[in-house]
């Protein structure tokens, strides 16, 4: 790459980086003196708490089901695989409001499993499980794709050798593949978690409020939207900055833990 091309590349990359950073800087400027007031708000803290619980459950679900599906997609070739491959990407392409409607139709209406779930005492409307279903539908594909990519980087001959020596398929997956891709699993889970935290559209339909005992709590994204519509931009900016601060702290802790575990595994 010549000098001119290098400068153009750096300039274009800087423009995109500035596009990411500039709105955050403006938000920080507007909300800098009020963000800690937001964090002291009991109702907002409840919104953050229920959002973290919702996202964590969705992330755990995405890992439990994402590992076998990611392995299947990485290791097996069959006719029509491209159809499943396309289905995995559907949650990324569908508008999130539509996903909310789909979840309601599938799990809370007479058109789907609504009557059966009602007899079992399970409700998906304005409940934690409905919220988890909505965000898991939208976020789990990130975990699957991350795990699939990591497994493709493992030489299949290693697994074949283990099978030749008498190891079962489940043993190879649990004791060979999963330890090797544990960092990819963590990254995929974190991608799913962060995507779940940021969700709003599907929650507008499925769980605008979440019943927790005798309380009704809005997810953080819905809480901020209500603040924007009901009070105004500046108030919404205060809660937005507070949410970003909380998420940033969680990400720093995550990166620190991953970094420490990575160093420990190489010692």
C-alpha cells in the first residue's frame, strides 16, 4: 500500500470512528451533571436490574443451544444446508416489531401454543419469560455464528484422531472442542447479552411492562423511551447516559476477567 492509499484508509476509518464516538460525546456533555441522579432513581435501578436478568437468561439459553447448533453447522455438510444457514440469519433481517408480533402469535395466542401454555400456567405477555423469548430470538444467532466460526478453525483431524482412539462424539465435544473454544463461547455469550440489553422494538409488543411479584417494571430501553415521550429529550439523555455507564462498567469487568483467564491459561 502506497503512502496516499494509506492516508485515505486511515482517514476513512477515522470518519467512521468519529461517527461512533461523536453522539456519545454529545450525550455525555448533555447528561454529565445528571447521570448520577439517574443512577439513584429506584425505578430506573429496577429497570436496569430486570434488563440484566432478562439479558443474562437469554445469553445462557443461547450458549446451551448455540454450542450444539454451531458444531452441527461447522462440521456437517448435507443437502439443503443453505436453507438452515439462511434461517439462522433471519432474526438479524426481520424488523424487531415484527419479531414481537411473531412471539405473541406463537406463544400467547390461539394461533400457536397460547392455549397449551395457559393451561400450564405459563404466560408470555408482560412477563420475564416473554421478554427473554423475544430477546433470545433476536440475539442467539450471534452466539451460534461466533461458535460456528471458532469450531471451523479447529482441525477436524484432531477430532477424528480422538474418535479413532475410542472417544465418543459427546466426549470429543465436551472435553476437546468446548475447552478449545471457551473464549469464543464467552464472546458469543457477551454479544448475545449486549444485543438483549439494547432491545426495544420486540419488547414494545411482548413485554412493555414486566410483572415481578406485585410490581410492574419496564425494561431499561422502554423506560428511556417513556422518559423521552413523557418528559423530553434531556431527561431521556440522563437515563441513556446512565445505562451506557452501567454497560461500560460491565464490559470492562468482562474484558478484565477474560484477559486474566487468558493469561492464566498460558502460564
